């Protein structure tokens, strides 16, 4: 009887679980606990943002002239699309639709890489303008020209020289910290989704076992949700 039970046990069911349902629920609970720690982690950064914004509102108003709302909006659409394809991939795994599972994981990966490329373009432009963080902050003539173009369009007088540029090093320290850490989470998501894609091609998932797809999907939705908060806070609220 013991031998028969062992033979009927699927390979993907860990030895310390009695049923697939028990393994799925345990895995999902573990992922939710992990996501709670991620929320707490980013909550500290959002608190720092709220503190500095309330004490230096003019700094955040001036800083928005250096941010590209267009690029931020494109990245928001890209991440929302990737979240949709990731959710669809979970459904594909549940329905044993291997072809569309692979396709949706590939689309999600393409969107994730696209997000990083756009973010890298934003960073490169700011580095070229000398808009770094902390003591490295050193805006140059490129930053002055960009700032003057933006404020003239807003109906204000242009600045005469670099010394008149507002000091925004605190804002950009927060900006790089929050968007940079989010970017790291995107990179980790790419690694996780890439591993899922490899397993999907191998045919590891079925209607009884899709825990890994579901767990990575939850993580990716959190990455998307964090950006949905970052985008308006950094790019839209002046």
C-alpha cells in the first residue's frame, strides 16, 4: 500500500506536503508574507518622500521641470500591459495552454526589458545634465538650458546663469533611490520570469501544478503597483 501511494505521488509534490492543494496554499501564503515585507520596505521610502515634500514643496515643483512625463507615462502603460499578460499566463498554466503560457511570458519579458530601456534613457539624460544625487549633484549648462525652456513655457522668466538654478539634490536623491530600487525589483522579476519561461518550455506546469507561475505573478503585480504610485508622485504632482 505504501509503495502504491508512493508511485501515485506526482514528482512536483514536495515530500513534506500531503496534497497538491496543501502545497499550493502554503506556497501562496509564503509569497504573500514576502510581499508584505516588500510593502513595508517601500513604505519607509514613501514616508521619506512625504516628509521632504511637506518640508520643501518648492523643491518638488522645480524638480518636475527635469522629469519626462511622456516617458513616465509610456513606462506606466508598458508595466500595466505586462501585468495583464502575466495574469493571463497564470490562467494559461491553469488551463494547460502551454503555447499561450509561453507567449504571454515572452510578452511580459519584452515589456519588462522595454521598461528598463526607457528608464535607462531617462537616467542617461539626467546624468548628462549633471543631475546626480547628494554631493554628486552638479547641474551644468545643459540643465540650465532645459530648465529655462521649461519655465519659459510655463510663463516665467529664464535664469541668467547656473548659480540661480534651485538646489534639487535632495529630490534627486529620493528620485534615484525610489526608482532605482524599483528598477532592481524589475530586474529580479525578469530573472524569475525567465526561469518560468524555461520551465514552461520544458512542460513543467499543468492544471494541478502552477504554483511557481502564480507566485511570480503576484510579485510582478506588486512591482507594477509600486510604479503606479511612483509615477504620479514623481511625475504628475507638482
